[in-house]
């Protein structure tokens, strides 16, 4: 998966966020939180983080410091930065993408996933060998995004389930 930058968000990201998807992001409650220090006053703040998949895989974050009033929002496309992803996994658990037994279009599914996950040939071959069964795991949003993509490209359903090995 494509990893987008460090979480120290640039001004550009913040401006993009404000101009583009503020209303949409604001409509969703924060899914998970990360505790950070406010850059202006040094108090601990809860940064709300979330992922979405319906318009492509995205992540977003926002906070408002109740001590000094500093606020910001940022978002990005693709896989979330590591600490945001870790917080979402901790809150929401790990989810599996399952290709059911007897699913037609194995090659189409493997091809669609290869493209989405940026896999090289050997990784794609390994994924193909996992069919039928759990082909990949991650956050719920990541798996639903992949499932939606496979459905659109191959016309077959794959299943998203809470991972049995999920610790939370
Ligand atoms: Zn502050």
C-alpha cells in the first residue's frame, strides 16, 4: 500500500482539507484517538483519527485544543500514516478479507488486489495461493475498500470479517 508521508502535516494538507472535504469529515465522529502534545501550549490533546473507503481509501485527523484554542484538520489518500493506522487497529480490531471457496474469477481477484496493494509478482503469487481463504488483513476500512474494489472489477463478492486473531 502506498504510504503517505509523515503525520507532521503540512500547511498544504490542512488547506486541502479545509477546501475540499470539511463537511464530509465533520459529519463522521472520530473513530479513534491519539494523545499528543499541543504544539502551541504543550497541553495533552486528543487527536481524533479515522479512515474512510467509499470514495477511495482515505484517512483524516483533527483536533481542537481546549486550553489554547489551536485547531487543525488534515487528511490524505491511501493508507494512513503508521500511528493513525495503529490507533484505528487498536480501537476497531484487525479485519480479514476472505475469498470464499468456489469463487470464480480467482485471477481477476488476485489482479485487482495486486494493483490496489502494489504487490510485486511473488507477493501476488503468494496471495493467489491463499485463495480460498483469508488473502489479506488490516483495518476494517482498508478491507471494505478492497472488497468494494474487487466487487466493481470482478463482479464477485468477497467477505470482510473480524479477524479471529484480532487482539481487541
Ligand atoms: Zn493548546
